[in-house]
């Protein structure tokens, strides 16, 4: 058997009080009993709502619980991403059969600007990613630091798959401006161009040419009106109509 259906609960209701970090979940002991004869180096799972058309999130099992009730405990961010109602929803936990490629680069976007004010926020994220066995494209994860939880959207993955492995990898991390970031409009921004920019879009580069070009994070290029060409310099001694000195007759 490679898939199981259970009721879902938030990790805060786990009787043993175990705190779940990263993408770790807690499942009943029967899952271990069903897979223990399989020869695998790594066991990865997906979890999704049993509702039609639901998305899947890649995860790993942090604990096989021998107790009851027969339910799966999920971290809060996973419940939010799967739009689960803990009161009555069920989830399908499935053993992932396909190979998951190792992440080389990830692009994330903090939900709140305060995350970027943390001392070395990149190192904070890298440490938190140690709690993740995999990342799922298009999800919003939660990282814990000094008693606070911070949400970040997983915008892009490289290789560009639905899931990538975060185990034993030196991954490059790229940050997009936070969702609440408001960029100041440049004084020379063309009137015909849209402002403010779309959500998550920012001015990535200024090319100081003639005309000047703004390169946006979504690949668009906004060109300013070319500066007018300067008037040609007059050659010394050249004839210029009506420019001579006048003289009155009779003086």
C-alpha cells in the first residue's frame, strides 16, 4: 500500500506536544508497517486534501505515532496551503515514487518587510531550510527564528520542477522584495507607463544610456524619451543672416 487517508489536525493538538518544524509531519504507525519492507534510501511523501483538484505538498515523516486517534498532524503553514478545515477534512498521504532532483537555486519572497531587518536574514533562512526535506513550488512556507514565525512564498525553483530536494545541497537563495514593499516612483518615470508596478515587480536595474532604460524584475524594459540633440556649434566667421551690426545713415 502506498497511500493512506486520515483525518488531519494541526501540530498544536498533538498529545505529546512535539513541535513540527519545516515540512515534517506525524503519521500513524501503520504507515511505517506498510513501507518497512521497501528498499529506499529516502522516504518522501506528498500530502493533499481528498477534495477533487487539490494540490500536493511534498513532505517527510518526522514521527510515526503508535497512539490514537488515527490522524495525521501537519504544521500550520501546510494546513493553510492545502486550504484544510481541521474540523472535518481528510487528507491523502502518499509515498512519492518518483526521484526528486536536488535544489540548485530557489527564489523566495518574504510576506513582511520585517524579515529583511533581521541580522543576516539570509543565514536565518538557510538555517531554517535545514528543517525541510523538500520544497514545493508555489507554496508559502514558515520559518522560525527567536520565537517568531515568518512566512515566505516559494516563487521559483531550479531545476524548475514541482518538488526539489533540500537534503545535502548548497542551494543559492534569491530574495524578491517583500509583499508589503512599496517602491518610490522615479522622478523621470514616463507618464504613459503604469505606476505603481504590479505585486512583486520592482526596478531591477537602471541602464544609464540615451535613452535611459529601466529593467523590471519581470523582464520588461521601460525606455525614457531620448534627450533632444544639442544644436550644432557655429563655426567662427560663418555668415549668419540678420546678425550684423547696424549703422544709421548721416551719422
